[in-house]
C-alpha cells in the first residue's frame, strides 16, 4: 500500500489529539506484527495498550497540574520516564545507541521467541525476541558462556532453503564467562523473501590467539536453533512511498525512486544514471532527517546494498514512534571518478604502475604469506602472486566524512587479454593507518599462483575522491 504525502499539524494545543493518533498507529503496527511469531499474547497486549493509554492520560494531567501550580512565568521541566520493556529490559544498554531497536521496543513491535540452542562446550544461545518486516529481521539474543575462559560469537547467520548474505551483528561484552545480550540483523535484497522456517546459527570461538588466528574448525563451536515466522503477516508490515525525484551533484544524476519504511529500518532505493560522465562509488554522509524543529532527529545509514546493478539500496535507522512525521533525505556530496580514470594498469613483475587515476596510488614491495589448510586439517603457508597497493591521502577539514577505502573489481585481464579473478576468500584484505600528517590505506590482493603475462589491467570500484555539494529530497 503506497502512502500519500502527508502534512500534519503538530501544535502544542493539539497534544492530546496527537497522542491519541499515536496510540492508534502503534496498536495497528503491533496488531500486524503480533502474528509473526507462533503463539498468542492477546491478554498481555491488551494490558500493555491499556497501561500505555493510562500513562498518556496521567502524563497529560500531571503536566496540566504542574503548569497550573507554577503560575505565569515559571519554568516547566518535564521528566520523561522510559517505557517499561518487560522481559526485554536487559536490552536497554544495547538499544540506547540504536534508535530502531529502542523505538521498536517502545512501540511493542518486538515479538518474544524464547528459543534456545543446545549447550555445547559450555556455550548456549537463546533467541529472545524478533523484529521483522519485508526487508529484514532483527534478532535479540542472549549468549551464555559457562566455560572457564573468554569466548566470542564471531559469526551469526540465518538459513532457509537459501542462505541470506547481507547480514551483520553486534556482540556486547568482552567475552568473559557469564551472560551477554546481543543482536543480529538480516537485510534482504530487493525482491528476496523470508522463509517460513528458519535456522539461526552462531559460531563461537575461544578468545585465545591460537583460536582467533586459526582457520581450523577444531576451535569453532556451532550453535543452531530453528524457529518459524508468519510470512503472510510480514508481507503486510511497513509501507512503501513513491518518491520519483532526482539529485544532481557536479552534473551527475542520482534518481531517488522509492522508500520502504518498516520496523527494521528505512530502505531507500537510488539509481545512478548510466549517462553520468563519472562513476559514483557512494554518496557522502547520507542521512534522513526525521521530524522537525526541536524534535528533528538524524537517522544515519549503516549500509548500502549493491548487487551488480545500478540500483543502490541505502539502509537507515527508523524511528518507530514517529509513523507520520516528515522525512528528508540529505547528502553532503559524492565520491566519484571520471569513467576514463577507472583503469589501473600494473606490471607486477617489474613493480611498476603504468596507469592510475593520480599519484596518490602507489605500489608497495611488501609481501605476505597466505594461510592454507589441507583436507586433513593441517595448516600451512603458501606464496602467491600478490598486488599490494597504497593510497595516501592528506588530512582535510572534512576528513572523517570524505575518506573512503579503495577497492578493485573482482575480475582483471592479463597482458594477453585473458580474464582472471581476485581471490577474495584467502589472502585479500585491507589495512589502514595514519596521523595528523596524512592517512594510508593498504590493499593486499591475492591474484593466485599462476605466472601471468604482464601488464595486468584492473578496474577501480572504490576510491577516495570527494565532490562536496549538499543536496536533499523530501520523502514525506
């Protein structure tokens, strides 16, 4: 269902109407999401809504009394009490820095799960709650470490008939024995669907140098738990907004097509115009401004999805307690290069750059070994052909905002025009370091073990080259 653009009067003297409207919106979202997990909690939800409505009435009455007693000219100070999250109160320290989770808990959109894995090697995971919509899922989970040493959850994933690739997770605490509370987030690609039956898997590794550096499975403990979701209810959640506007930065066009707003976040679809003279790597400091005046809040973007198509999906936090307030998408500029400057030609044997965008990119004679593991589990080291590049940048007034790691496309061609691929899974990684005089990003690319005809031609897929020019688009 596409939401029309709305303008709501939010004057102080209509506060009571505003609260009443807010409660009904929350009840609607809560009712939609109540069917996502198995089980019913009708009595509990009714009590929650009744308690919330009562709290609103008491708050309004209390404000009136304080104002009346203070008299003309007195300063009004209102202390807003945090909402009771019940069984999820233990997640307050995590949620304080995540407005999406915090407001989902405030709005009653978190569905209890209470599903635990079997205990292995002293470790256990409990899935406490879930937030889900058409574009993703957030799982609140408890990690129990009953062993005698520190351990960390190094990987968390969701699996269905097909695996989901765009995932991230946050692990709290330092891994000491005891209980910590964490969350996991799955972001679906455009058109991808959740399965009704899902399996969550967490990989736990002891916090020792040997275990952390090893690629052997002998140090890994796999914890799994299955659960079901009501995909029909998920399809009803959230709302789509058609935008159909274009941003122009330095003559380069970015088409802002639509947004999906759900409990897990705001998903903004943008397309970089094929006719642009520059290749846009990313936009600078994408932000959605929510609300207005003193209540305006900056919702930050924490990831961008790009699956080998012109479509870019920027994922933002969402204020689930403001379902109808104004939203404005803003950027500070773009990171881009002329399409004629995207080729990088290198003679790796002679250690010489033949063509590059500028002189900031240099070769390093540094070499590293790649860890390997045989089928018997014996670890070793092997030498391969490597490309070690360094990008040096000088500090600027907008340094934090305009720095971007450099990268290359997966495929490259040798001196005879034959295509090859960079080995991403082994021996390709990045390092960064710097001081007040400048910053250096180092990229180590594993080109494999074959002796390749020179020179090699790569295509740059990410590069620090900021073009600062602020632009904004109204979402609603």
